[in-house]
C-alpha cells in the first residue's frame, strides 16, 4: 500500500525565480509637499510620491517601460531649479524640496493637456478626461484666440481651426489598426516594439517638430514591415491610437460595450510558457485579450497567438 | 540582430557610395553577393554588429552626395551593412532636412530666407527663383507636406529637372546679405556656398556649374585681436604657415605643464563657454578628467545654427589648425584619446579646411599616437550635421553622432558623466576652445586681465542686419552695444535704430534705450537679455519686425525635435497665435485684429510661453518664445490694452 504509486497533482507552480535581494540601498531623504520622505537611492521623484500616496499625473510613463520623459504632464517644482522637473524620470536627490502642486506646476500641466487636446483626437483616451477637468484645461482657447484675431470680435464661433494631427486611420491588416489622429507621441509603442519588450523594431518616431509621428520605414503598410503582430504596442498605447482590428470593427459598428464586458484571468492555451491572459468577454464572446502589467511572466506582453488567436473559442458548433 | 528588410535593392551607384565609406561587404548577410559555402550558417552578433550604428548619418550623406537622395533600396543596404532596423533608420533619415527621401534634381540650391537675409530681400530672391525654377522642393516625410522648410522629397521642381531649389534657415553667412548653399550630387559631388547670392541668375549659374570668386568679408576688432589674430593672414591650408604665427606652441606648453596644469590655468582664466550656456570651462574639464569611467571623449560643437551666427565658421575657415590644436589640448587635459568635431552640413568650406588640417596634423605627429613625444594619444574625427538646429544642443549632438535621431536627452545625467556613447564627455563650442590656446600660453590669470571681472577675455560678435559694415568683430568684454554698432559703421542712411536682436532667435530684442548696455554676461543678464552666441542684428526704424517675428516662430516650429509636448505643439501654436497678437491702435476694421481679441491672444500666448519655458526638455523649447515676448514687452508689437474679451 505504502509502495503504491498514485497519481498526484503536480505541486502548485512555484513562483518565478527572483533575482536575489540586493543589499539594502542607502536611502535618500527629501521633502515633498511639506512632508519628509525617504526613498531608496535611485528612486525617481514619482516613485517617492507614489510611496507617500501623493498623486502625480503621468501619460508617457509606464512601470514596465524605460521613462522617455516626453509628455511633461508629470512636471513638479524643485526648489532652486530654474525649470520644472519631470517626476517620472528625475531621480530623487538628498535634500530636494519638491512641490507637486503649485500655480506653476498646474499651469504647465494645464497647457500640456490643452496643447494635446487641441491637436489630437482624445475620444478613446478616457484617462485624460479627469485630468483635463482637474487642471481646468480648455483646449478650444487656441482656436478662439487665433480665430478672433482674424475675424471680427463679435463673431462667436471661432472661424479658424488650429493645426492638428487628424488623418485617416491606417487599416492595413486583419489584426490591428493604427489611428495616428489619436497619437500623443508618447513613444510607448516604440519602446514596447523595441528594447523594452519585443525587440522587433517595426516602428519608430520619424519626421520632426509638429510633423513628428510614429512610422514604419518609408511609411510602408504593416505587412511589409518587420511587425510580428504581437500587439504589445497596443497594450501600452494610452489613447487607443493602436487598437485590435476586432475592437475597432465593433466600435465602428457601435457594438463595443465596455460596461457589458466581463474580465477573466486565465492561462494561455498555446505554449509551455503559460502566459497570463485577461480575457474580455461581451455577449458570451471573447472580444479582446490582454495580459496584466503586473504579471511576473508577461509584464503585459504576449505573442500573436495569445493576443489574437481567440477566434476558435468563439466558434460554437 | 534579426533584420526584416523588404522592398528594394540599392543601385550600383548607391552601393558604390556606401562601400566607399564602409568598405566592401564581408558577407551575404551584409548585402554582399550570396555565397553559401563561405557565409555558411555563421551568425555575427554582439558589438561587432551593432557597434557601427554611428556610421548611419555618414552613410546617408555618402548616398545623398552621390545620387541626390536616399532611396528605399539605398537605405535597406545601409541597414544591412550597419545592422540597423529600417524603421529606426527611417526615423533618422527623416530627421535631417538636408537629406531627401525621394528623387530630386542633382543640383539643388538651399536659399537662405532667414531673418538677416530677409532684411536684404530674401523673399524677392525666392520669388525670382520660383519664376525661374518653379516652386521650391518641400518636406520629405508624408506628414510634412505643409512644411515649407522641410528637407525633402516631394519635388516642386521634378526629379527629371536638372536643378531645383529649396528654402533654408540661416546659413551662417548673415554678413553677406544673401546666401545659398549649392549641392550637386554625382560621382564627384560638389557642395559650396554662394554668399552673397546676388540674384536669381547668380544662383542658377552656380547650379549650372559656375563658381563665383569668394567675396571679401569684414573682420574687425577693438584692440588687439586674440581669436582673430591669425584670421585672414595665416594660410589655412598650411601647417608651416600656422607655426609661423605661433601655432602649436600652446600644445607644447600644455604638455610641459601637464593635464592638471592646463586645467588649473583654464580654471584661473574664468573662461565661460561661448556656445550659449556660459558654463565655466575649467570646471567642465576637471569634472571629465576625474571620471573613473573610460574612455573619455572630446566633442567640439561646430553645429553653429543659431540664426545670425557665423563666428565659428570664420574661425574654422580662416584658422582651422587653431581649432584642432585646442581640441588636442582639451583631449590631453581631460584624458580623452578621441575627439569629434561636429560641423553643420551647411559649412562645406569649414569642413574641408578642418579636414585638411587634421590630415596634416596627423602626418606631422600632432595627432595620433605619442603626440609631440608626450606619450599620449589623441585623434579627431569630423562628423557632418544633416541640417538640424537642435543638434547644436550637446546631448542631441551626442545622439546624432551615435546614429540616432537628434533628440536631446534629459539632464541629469550631465555630459561630464554620461556623454557620447554613454561615456564622460567634454563638449565645447569652437570659440570657447580657441580661447584656450592663449590661456595656456599666457597663464590663466594674465589672460583674465582682458575683459571684466566676471566676463574675462574677448568675445566674437556677429553683426548683421541694417548696419554699414556687417561682419565678425572681436572686442574685449565690456564694450557697449552702441560701440559695437559704431565699430561696424552705424546704421546706413543715418537712420535710427528701432531694435537690436541680441543672441539670435533664441535671444531677444532690446530697444534703442538699451544701446549703452555693456556686452558682458552680467550686463546682459541685468538687462534681462542674453549674449547667446554673440548675435547683434540691427533693425533700423523702417524695419518690419512682424516679418522677422513670424520667421522666428516658423524657425522654431521647423527646428523643434518634436519630442516633448510643450515645444512640439507649443511652437506650432505660437506661430498660429502670432498674427492675432498685434492689434492696430485704432479700433478695428472687421478684417483686422481688434484690441480685445489681441488681448485674449496675448494672455493665451503669455501662459503658453511660461509653460514652454518651464516644462520643455531643452533650451530650444525654453527659449522659443523669448524673442516674441521681448518684442511684446518693448511694445514692438503693439501690446493691446488689457481689456478681456
Ligand atoms: C537648441 C540649442 C542649440 C544649440 N546650438 C549650439 C551650437 O550651435 N553651438 C554651440 O557651441 N552650442 C550650442 N548650444 C549649447 C550647447 O548645448 C552647449 O551648451 C555648448 O556646446 C557647450 O559648450 P561651451 O561650454 O563651450 O559653450 C545649443 C543649445 C541649445 C539648447
Ligand atoms: S505588433 Fe508587436 S511587432 Fe508589431 S509594431 Fe506592435 S509591438 Fe511591434
Ligand atoms: S501610437 Fe499610442 S503608444 Fe504609440 S506614441 Fe502614439 S499614443 Fe503613444
Ligand atoms: S524642447 Fe523642443 S527641441 Fe527640446 S526636446 Fe523638447 S521638443 Fe525637442
Ligand atoms: S509622464 Fe513624465 S514626462 Fe510623461
Ligand atoms: S545666412 Fe541668411 S540669415 Fe544667416
């Protein structure tokens, strides 16, 4: 009896191996909004703020990517500095005295949001709406100031619109589409496609100034580019500029209903890596697959099969 | 790296141009002839493959020089050779406005329509050229169609035409009154500057192959010139001639007193950087010298693209050995064995003269291993810019050298710690470096007796605009603006001064009431102005400042790297707001801006300007609104009465 060999459930998966803990880093003390804070050496101002429960808005920052420091919505005031500092990438230094809200900070944040909202279609960027409200951003005032300068002062509606990045959406394959009307040029997709995750380098920033944009080489269609359709760029895009074709089609048809969607975590059925999938279900059908940023295995990244290969589940009979 | 390359092979010419720079390809993997037996299934990897990316911009230049533009096939071949993903190469290619991405005529005139030349009829010149050659070539990347200063592709003049033209920002020839850079692609490519570009016919003739005799230009000084002591006298092509004028004595002295001695003298001289930021040079060198990380690098910033500035060009063209000698001293003092001099692409003569000076110095043992028996090694490589003002910002310049887009990095970390190739780097302006020769020879303290206590030495000022003898003038710090204007012969026709632009487009205007301003760092600061790169552009009482302001706003919109929101969109909004800022003094006719609407535009502009200064990543965005703001403050654009809407 004792010698009998019985089937046993495999042990619960152990956690992924971790790097051994490094020696306790010396800590840095500073003052944020009048509060004394301590943070490990190398921490950014944003890290310190989050530890202290202080909210700092971010747009181009993502925990899983190298900070690119481009949107400037996270700026804070550092006492003694000539200009504001980006919280997401500036390291906390000993003795820094930081204000995360001040008239100066608020003005810059407001202007950044107004500049974006006056030039980019933010209709699928819900995280920006409360931010705009918080900073009382009024993106229409540029057109109004420009327009009123050119037409008679009495005309109510601005007669002139200011330059924007509005352009036709690029739908050139069955898996995902790119609507650069909605691009805030946060570089997240470039980083996800490049050295921060995918190492495919299918897209990069091109052009310069107001004409800067994300592009494949010579603006070729995705099937002609190096893209492997992992969709990791979609996962990090904060504005919906990059979107799975499936979701895009449903939205175009008016059938995208986030409020009617349920979300379930599961494991990808395809290969032995066993990536965590978050399956978004609407009307009994899978409409989207993502992966949690916090997942130790994926950090939010997947491959083409895990992200897009769900249609077979929807085939019922 | 696993490159995915589609669509297009290089032509023979394109391949030859790249191979002339990089040598023949080693294997089929790099785009050479496929030879399975020889290439086998070996995989190249690591640094040997990815470590050549810094040759990307030189390779683009090679192809552009040969065929006039960079095709997809040519870019693909370069990508194979350097192991760069095509999307990234495209990002770099579209960053530089001297590079074209679609076929265009072999001969192209880049005609300056910037602020100084506008005061001398640049718009008329462009209209005349348009009548002769058709519309200008315009922006290359798809989104840049409305960008009239773009570098690019979509040919107004068709590719089959033999010549074309495009507008250009300041070419650093502002004392000539008009200027055009002529580029002719081919097996023997030509690049030269026509300044003055007297009229459309002269430009067309130059495009067709005529060469104009170089015009003589004004170089002047108060007192004994130091930086310009040799300019115009020494033979720029001869090391012997340079030695006759005292050349390479400073290097000998530097070797004698050693690195620490040099840094002590430079520190004692209180030399401040002449590139715009006025940082103490001695401190910078000392910081780099102390860095444990190796190797260290020296970068000479010769990207001089600030509208109105041409001082570094004159130094490089007239006294190239001095620049090379000063870089060598800097290398020995900071423990660097490699230097780069990054020369803007619009300066072919400076590039050629520095190039021959480097070659001659190398031959004479003044560059390379064991310089003058010191046991130390130092060499210099030239990098040609691609037409991007932002690459003058030091960290953007590093990225450009590394073969990346010229986007500034965030600081800290500062270049002394993390510079080009991630290594400790000392970056200095050309003029700053040339000062070091006399400092080493005379000793820092003695040298510092010239000038004022806080602004030591002499300064080069670039005088242009409405002035009798525009040119480059060297004066001890402390001269007043009025003295400078008088030195250059005053305003022609006895007219009065309406305003002076100090420091270039990134500087600001001062009014006639500031003519007694002492031209020192501290004097300028006290007056809320900046010396910047030494620009003094004079506007007489008849000048149309609105036109200049519009060109400045256009300049920043065109030159912003596009990385950060306050500058990328802010420079666009600034350009749009500008017309609404000026209000007529009388109540408005219906088509003119009214006082109250101008007031609302001014308040929007005011907030925008603060945010651009506070939240932009680099100096470009931080200074882009300065000139307009100063004009508003001086009442040069009539500031509307605060009235609300
Ligand atoms: C937009 C921008 C353009 C610049 N262009 C130049 C330039 O053309 N030449 C230069 O020497 N410095 C330029 N600078 C300043 C450099 O960043 C840097 O401060 C300088 O090269 C340091 O040298 P210095 O200490 O000798 O002045 C520029 C800075 C900015 C922000
Ligand atoms: S889907 Fe993947 S490979 Fe394609 S562009 Fe996005 S990140 Fe790059
Ligand atoms: S497409 Fe999305 S992720 Fe990419 S830069 Fe634009 S907004 Fe950012
Ligand atoms: S301020 Fe302008 S030029 Fe500088 S990083 Fe930002 S966008 Fe680029
Ligand atoms: S979140 Fe910090 S700059 Fe974008
Ligand atoms: S060369 Fe024309 S403005 Fe400088």
